[in-house]
C-alpha cells in the first residue's frame, strides 16, 4: 500500500540516488543515465515486493486471496493499534495509580504490577493475531489458548495445525512401538518446537517423555 509518507520518503531517496549517481553522469549519455536510474528504481520496487511476499509466506499465506485478506486485516489492525495507543496513556495512569495504592498499603505491589503489565501484553498479542488471522483457514479450529499461543509465536493457524498434527502422530506411533521420524516443516525452529511441545504437554495432548 502507498501512503503520503511513503511517497515523500521515496522522493527523498530518489534525490539521494541521483546525487550518488552524479559522478556517473560524466561517463553516460543523458539517455543512458535515465535508463540506469529507472532500472535502479525498478529494482527497489521489486525488492519491496519480495519483502512483502516473504512476510506473507512466513505467515502461511499461499494465495492472492489470502494475501488480500491478510493485508486488509493488517491495515485494520494498525488502525486499531493507533487508536489503542491513544488510550494507552489512560491505562498507564490507571496502572500507576494502582501501584501507588498498593505501595501505600504495602500489599503485593510488585506482584500486582508485574501481573498487570504481563496480562495486557498477552491479550494484545492474541487480539492482534485474531484480527489478522480470523479469515485464514484453520482459525476456527483453534481453542482460545491456541489462539493466544499462535499470537505470541506469530504463527498462522495452518502452520500451527500442521506442526500439532505431526507431533501428535509421532507421539502415538512411538507409544505403539513404531519408529517414527516425520520431517518437521522448515519454518519450525528449535524455539518454536519447544514452545509448541510444552503447550501440547500442558494441554494433555502428549506425555512429557516426547523428544
């Protein structure tokens, strides 16, 4: 998407790029210089597009329809975040007042403020995830706790459900004495795997001895 800020930043970059290319003007004709500049401009646009597609891929988006839905949800989420930032000052003042009251009474000041700080963060992550992902396939198959988990891991419903299915299938085969070594998806790094294994164990899907 292109806003006013984006076009003005490109105008600035265009001026800087022309300034950097000025020494080449002595070696190129005016037309060659314009061609060179246009090629560099096109390369920049393509790089931006590649970055956008890579972001979509990381979030498990595979089709142009999903991409359009994701971008629409992302813009909606950013607008909500801006509105929420306006209300953040009020929330911060309330948290300060609560902490001051707790300090005055000497009752659990540290615990209360730490819990209060953590809860909105988790809830905000889950809310952002729900807004961005509710149109993607698999979202309606997630429990509320799974939505919070996926929000904190920035993992799309489809990707999470794929990993969950593989881990549970491996676990059941292992219990039956069948050696199983399913290939986990490339996007699943050690940290993600550990978090998901821990969650599935706590939720009772698998027992604690799973590797």
